[in-house]
C-alpha cells in the first residue's frame, strides 16, 4: 500500500509545528478535477458473497427494530431528552462499517444509534443509556446524543451541528502524526454542510492530506428545512471543489453501492492521497426528533420513499433475485434480531438508575 511521502507526514520528530507541510504537488496521487471522483472508473466487478449480504441485511434490520423500539420507549416516557431516530438511513452506517479496518474511527452527530450498533456497541448498553441507567454506555449521564466507545472506534455522538467535522479531522491528524494507516470516517448532515467550521476543516484536511472520509448523510432535510430551501448548491459532493477535495454522489439507500463507494474513498484516504467526500442520498422516515410534527412534508412523500427505495426491502429483493434467501434463514434472522432488541429493551427498562453520587464523577480528566 502506498504511503504518504515521509516529508509530508506530521512526524514525532517535529511535533512543535503541528503543521505538516503540503509539499506534494496537487496533481499527485490520482487527484482529478475537484468535484469529480478520482476513483470513479474502478467499479468493483463482482458483488459481495452471500454471507456478506445476509450480514448486512441482519445489521440493517437490527438498527431498524432497535430504533422502532426506542421510539416506543420514548412514547412510554422511559427515554427523556432528545432522541433522533436513524430509520431509513441504515444502509449508510452498515455499508460504511464494512469498509472500516481495526483502529479506524467513526464520528457523527446526534443521529447516532445506528452508527453505534454498526460499530459493534452492545445494544443493551446503548438502550440502557437511552433510558438513563447506570449500566448505559455513558453510565446514564450522556443519553441519546452523547455515547462514546473507543474500543469500537466510535467517537460520538455530538449535539452541536457540524462540530464533529473538525473533531474528525483531529482524529485524522492523529492518524497521520502516528503514521498508523488508519482512517477517520466523519459523518454529517445536509444541514451541517452549510456550517462554516466544515470548510475550515476541509481546508486543513486537504492541505495536510489527512486520512479522512467525509460522509454527508443527505436525508433531504435539516429539521424542517429542505436542502432546496437552504442550499445554493444542492449537490453536496461538490462542496470540496474549492479545496481540491474530490467527491462522489452515492445511492445511500443501496448498501452495496455504499460499501463499494466507501471502499474506494477509504483506500484513497488510507494511501496518503487526502480527504474524500461521499454524498449519500438518503431519507429519514421519522421526524427530525421525537417532538417533530413533520408539517414540512406530506405523508405521501414519505410513503413513496418507503415503497420504492427502502434500503432493507431493496437488499432483500436483491438477495431473492440471487437466490440467496430461503424462508428459514430469513425467519431466523428476524427472530434473532427481535430477541436482541427485546432483551435490550427489557434490560433498559429494569436496570437500576445511577447513584446520585455519579453526578460528580467523569467531569474532569484525571491528571
Ligand atoms: C450549531 C447548531 N446550530 C443549530 C442547532 C439546532 N439543530 C439541531 S439539528 C439541526 C438540523 C441539522 O440537520 P442535518 O445536518 O441535515 O442533520 P439531520 O438531522 O438531518 O441528520 C439543527 C439546526 C444545533 N444543534 N447546533
Ligand atoms: Mg439532514
């Protein structure tokens, strides 16, 4: 695997400057005209095997059922505070997870439960965090938007729109500095794509050729505002143009397309060529958060996407065409997933709340 030239990497020998020099010519390393994919041509010829498709199906179904159950627990008053569901967007977290290598990082906003499950976090710990229990992944003190699991490579869970983008660049900077071959997968929404700090981060990421894949989850809406109403350029994969960052639009409702595009972008970043933008075209079925009356779109619009583009149905149909499904196998996946989610919900409902003394722990880092 090709590596970034040694003179460009932020090495431990020169830690003070913390500013890796951009001495490599812009034309280097397969960089094409900005806004176009430099790796477009290399589409994988053969599809993934049966085991992989079944695994993707199972993982997407797990996220869907988990989120449906979280929505119910919220309705029962068992989850407090904010809760943003990922239903409809499952193919992105699952397809991109297939691209991750051990040690790679994922960082995202507040629509985060799907990413946590895809990263391998324990559904019981995630659900117990939602209900604010001591056994939750943040000891019941973080809730929906503030979970973190270094072992799983999951770096949050961030409530400030767009703030995870510079943080994701920081993770990539550390990878570069340590020369560890790891990639930071930094996710944000179409609304966040209009945040100023995103572009400061883009500039540094390309200038220092940081190993970061920016994944824009374009679900068409930022709260109640559509992309058309808020953005002068609605093709968000082009947002790196003035920074020379290549980008590609991807069908974010097709898990296989996500994984293929993700693999190319990750390889690009991992081999020292710098950042890559993937715009995933997707849709969220539920409101922005649990308290959204969703008056900005029609029921027909949502139903049409569910009927024609649903990522789970889409993969199931594909597998049926390939002869990869049999009734028994699908039933088994269905009941496994149901059980995992039922167990997680039961655990989250019955596990004890944190001791009030916990309010005073985990506030400052220990010296
Ligand atoms: C800096 C900042 N501004 C505004 C908000 C309020 N806010 C929360 S979510 C959101 C919309 C973001 O939409 P998008 O980036 O498309 O992500 P999605 O919710 O669709 O996943 C806004 C404006 C915030 N949390 N942080
Ligand atoms: Mg959005």
